[in-house]
C-alpha cells in the first residue's frame, strides 16, 4: 500500500491518496479532500494512472470536504460521510466563506453514509469504520490492520478541538478510550500534522495520559 499526503487546505489539513500499490492502474481512494485547489492531488492521480474508486471523509468540517464534488465530477466515484455530520457538510460552503472568505458552491449530497462497524476495502486491504464523535458528531476513524486514518480525533501530541458548538468533550473521551485498544505499532495518519504511532501517543500524548 502507498500513502501520499497533500496539504492543500489553508487550514493545513491533510488530504491522503491511498493506493493499493505503486503500480500503474492501481486502485486508490482519496481521504479528506479539504479544498477545491486540488491540482497536486489530480496531478498525482493522473501521473500514476491510479484508478480512483471512492472518496472517504473522516468528518464533515469544510477543511476536509470542500474538494469532494470536484473528484466526484471528474472520476464518477462515491463520497462517504457519517450521517451525523451531514449538517456540517451542508454548511461547508458557508463556513469556508466565514473562515477564509472563500466562495464555493454548496456540496451535493454524499452517496453513502458510514455507520459504525462498516468495512470498506481497497484492493486486499480492509478498513473498519469506527464512529469516534467528539470533535464533530460524525467523526470516524478508518482502522486497518496496521494503519489508522484518525481524522481530527487524534493527532501527534494532541487531539481535535472540542470547543466548537457541535463538539462534545465527553464523547471525545469515549472515542479516545476506544483508540487505546489499538496496538502500539499501529501507524496513525491524522487530519492535521505528521503521522505518528499509537505507542508513542499512548506514552506521551497528554490527552491520553489523562484518561
């Protein structure tokens, strides 16, 4: 599996292109396309001749979803989101205007809604969907055998903010408790900042040490 990270959003959120291999014509997904300025992502997909099969969104905040419609129009792929974040999804263009003075069109309805325990696949690799509310009502982590895309639930050294109107600090604690079940060797790919390992976060992340 090949994981390529792009920071395209002005808010420095991570967009990942995940492909089943480095071979031409490999199947791939995009996780959290957080801006309409997708040129680096599109160039990478085209240069590697990847076969995009889906767009997976870890949550509905605008800096993780604004580029979804562009990918759907270009590649005809389904968009996945947890239903509990649909209100945020509908407000994404308004929030982009509010936070960045960026004019974007309202997003079309997602094609499929995550539920906790769903399993999605990329080639021979499967990911379980863990509903991890706290930062947002519909936040999810995509849990593979040795890697997890944590969205804005868990970062290197910190966690997602819980001071937004839609956030829930108590729900975040429960979600973090669930992530503590991951093996120390699990590699974490968060929605912002660099990748990390679960063992390192278990020992050093102050928000996990408080649990």
